[in-house]
């Protein structure tokens, strides 16, 4: 029996839920279809938000020959066969899932054919292509980021899905509950709905029926309540306020919801915004914990994340560098920039090389003339910054 998620696979862009920044009147992907033209592209975003569906809809609407491969499971011979098929057809769309895992041999095979236009590549990935995809491939593709689906988007899609399930009886509250459980993954929501349909008596689905299938706690609410962002906000403020127990509580809520990406992004901001120069060693520690969590995945990811969040909350705090860069940006936005001093512009005979002098320092002007003596950075009263400033003053011969 065909799975409901496959049966509902969109055949045209208008069937896609969400992604309004790419699909709709005068939006880029819709205009490509309207103009009967397509270019190599990379679609990236979280699982279950429409990457494969968009690729499939583009192929269907443009009526082009196509082939689907996976960068991990398909071998070099499969890629050779795809190229030979493309030569027979004159051109072909090649959809490659997990493109961030494609090795160099496969890339070398594809590159000249993408360049010539024989292969129109649609790469699908959950990883940021600017970090994880080879620049040679990336430079030949347009990159489109898919946005996380809102609860309302998923409910809209679930309502369409119910039309494929005869005699279903489900309340709006139950649909909302399924959507809340999905953490933005529409495919997961569809699968939960289908299991609930066949597992319930007389196809009548209640919240209790859904809980018997999926008992994951729901902490995020609809977009009007901003529950998701409230948890993230509380998480950051608890770390900033050095409340280790509250920080671990909100981390737990994010972990139970399986929202690793939001945790990673927010921790990366917190460590530089709120801890900053009070404990600069925390930056690399946070990155190492994120890498470890990515490597092991859930449930083990809770271990490195729990350790590093505990240390972040206990760490001394400083926002001095954060305030300093914001002040510098404010000046630029207000038009306060000015010409760069001539001795700083290459070539220059007037520039004094500081390393040739005591303490590797020489008194010369670095700021533009109109910003002379402008001060952005003000130290905070913590051990690391006080020591840095002491060394800074000693370097300049200030007692």
C-alpha cells in the first residue's frame, strides 16, 4: 500500500505548503516555471519542509527528463549511467540528495557536464551549503534556503491530507496537536496522521489516540503565542543571568522537542554576546560541543550540550566586545567613517612597522581623522579583561 506521504507528493509548485518566499506570484521558482527555464540549484533546510517535493514539482511542471540519486548510497557507476542518459536526452535534471556528502570522484565526474548544461543539478541538503558543499559545485548553482514551516502551514497540509482518508473524523485541536509534535517536519506530521487513522476506532482521532502513538512532550505553540522563540529567549537569558538550573531546564525543553539546530545557533550567539571576553576559551568549547552533538546525534547529544551549557551558565560574563562592535556599526550607519589615513594604504613610505619597536607598538593614528580619539571598547570588571587591559597599557608605556 502506498504511503500517504508519497501519495500527497506535490505535482506542481502551487501544491507546496510554506516557502512563500520562493513560491507564489512573482516569486523566483514560480517565475522559472512560468518562463520554462531552470538552472542548477541547491535547496537546503531542515528535514520534511519540502526540498524533495519542490524538486519533484519543478520536474513535473517543466516536463523534463530526470533522475534521482543519493550522494551516499549511489556509487560512481550510477553517476556515469546518469551522464550517459543525459547525453541521450540532450539534457537532464539530476536530483542529488545529501549532496553535502558527495565525494570528490563524483564531483569530478559531474562538474564539466553541469558547466556545459547537459546536467541541470538540483542538490538537496540539510547542511549549510556555504560550509559543507565543495566550492566548485556551489559556484555553479543558485542556492535557495527553505524556511521552517509554521504550525499553520502544517495544519493546512494536514487538512488536505484528510481528504485522502475516507470517513476520517478529527478535530481541529487534534490536527494542531499533530502539527505541534512534528517540530516543523511535515512528512513526520503526515506519517503520524496516517498511523492514527488506521490505529483508531472507526477512524475517529482524538488527542488521546495521538498520544498513544507519539508521547513526545509538546512545548512549542503556534506562531501567535511565539512559544518556540519564548523558550529560546528564556534559554539565553538564563545563561546570561548565570542561573545554571534554569538554563538546563530550557535546554531540556529544546532537546525534548528535538530542535538541535536552534540550540546550536543560540549557543553560538550567547557565547560571544554574553560571555565574550570574560572567558574567551568558551567559544571553542561551544563549537567543539556542537560538533560532538552533531557527530553522535540524539539521544547522546544531550551529554556534550548539557556539559557546555552548564559551564556557560557558571562562566563569568561580559558584553563589552558586543557593545563595542555595535557602537562602531552605529557610527558607520550614521555616516561617520572618513578617509583611511594615507600611511595605512599600500604602498606607503610613512607607515611605521610596530614590530620593530619596543613591546611591538609605535604611536601612530589608525582611525580616520574625523573619528580621531573615538572610543568603542570599554573594559568590564572581570579577571581576563582586566589582565588584557593591564598588558595593553604596559605595551603603550602607560603606568
